[in-house]
């Protein structure tokens, strides 16, 4: 495995230059079952060595615990990396399957101050609206975010799981550097409207779950394979008949992986990375992992180039996927397009 640093891409027209692959940090303290703190810290360090400079978290991940966990690493390398965190989404403490969404001004200001304190930084590099509260005009929400830029508390704005129309509305209020949405061989709904809008506006796409929450790596075949507290046990794609049908869709990925001497995950990531040239816009996926060896594997995927024949073989997969991305799609862009 080579130690070559990965290439770079820019977030938006005037945002920072970052490694062409970022790191999703949620699983280090939330959603995916037990984790090893020492191994997670080693993963952060190894990622930075390999040129990964965009680190993604949110206040909702473990009710702030993920931000607190990452804080010492961020402080130690403050000038070398870009911190992305989010507001707007909270987990109901009485019902872990229920989401609370808020985009109102007092809540945003409360959230940014809390994140700054937990992260122990003076400014957040990229601040995302995690989910859209349709009861609050988007112009008001982005207006408050723009005020935070002027106040020096955040540098750049991001949106997560927005429609193309919402992106255009927000961008008219203040430039948006990045849109974060699920994008993988299993999830391609944003290609219809969101991706063209981002390209038109000069917004970078930051795909989350580019490995289909691990399913595309073959690491599990059904929800029952996962620990009791694992978030993925609630997702329709990984349960019952859906899981069995979707597991069969990995066969073309295996074929391509064998041709490259690569893993399933590397081919899934290479496909996402190659969307940049297919669609003509910067793309910085943020695969999540808690193991240094996986970071090495993931970043190596940035150097795999799939042939037209291989892309054609992978093309039909998404149209055959059984089950929605979430049990409640109202909070995803595809649920509002």
C-alpha cells in the first residue's frame, strides 16, 4: 500500500482546498456500535498523514460527544485541517428513532456557540445545516448563518440533504461552499436535480455514506449481523427481503474488484470519486471508518480509474436497490423533490 498523499479539491468557489477524500467521524462515538478510542485516534492521525484534511462531525452525533472526542486532535493540527460540523438535527432522548429538526435563529446561535465550546476552537471552517426544517423560511436560516460568517464564528456555509430549489434559494442569500448528501452505487437520486444545480452554482458535492453504510464493502449482509445498538438496523435497505435482494447486487462490484486486485469498498469509492469527471464538478466523499488500515484502503481508491466498460457494468445497480435510504424520507432531499 502506497503512502502517497491524495490529490486535492476546493470547497466551493472561494472555500479551502482539501484532500479529495475526507473522513466521516460519526462512527467514532455514535451510531455504529462500540468503538475503540485509541484506534479511532490513530485513524485520525493516519488520515492526516495521507492527505485527508476535511473532517466531518455534527452536534447530533452522540449529543455533542463526537465533537468533544475530536477536539484534542483538531487543536493539535488546527492549521492543517478543515473542521466541518452541523446544526439542526437532534435525537429524541426518549425515542432514539425519532429526529427533531430546528432551523430557527435562536437555535442556530445556541448550536454554534455550543459547538465552538465543545470543539475548543475560535471558528468553524464549514458549518452545515444538517437537515431542512420546512416550517422556517430557508432565507431566514441562511441569513443567520451569513451573520455568523460576518461575526467570525464560521468561515463557509454548507447544506445537507437539500433539493436543487433549496440550494438555489440558499445560494442567492449567501454563497454555499458544499452540499452534503448520500451518494453511492446504491443511492443516486441527487443526480437528477441536485448535482446539476451544484455544478451550475460552483458548489462542491460532499457525498456521505459512499460505501452504503458499509454494505457495499460486504462487511455485513443483513441488519441482524450488526450489534443491537447499531443505527443501520433501522434502515429499510438492510432488513428482511430488502437485504437479501441488495446483497445480490454486489456481484458486479466483485467482478470489477477482481480485475483491479482491489476490495469491494475501493471500487465503490472509486466510482464515487469518478463522478467528478462524469458530472463536471468537485466531489469530496467522506467515508467513515475507525481503523487506520481502512483509511489506507479508502485513500488508495482515489487512484483507481474505472474503464467505460466497468462503469457500464456498475450502472444498473442503483435502479435495482430495494428499500428507501431512510424509514422516513421527508428529511432527505429525494423526499421533497
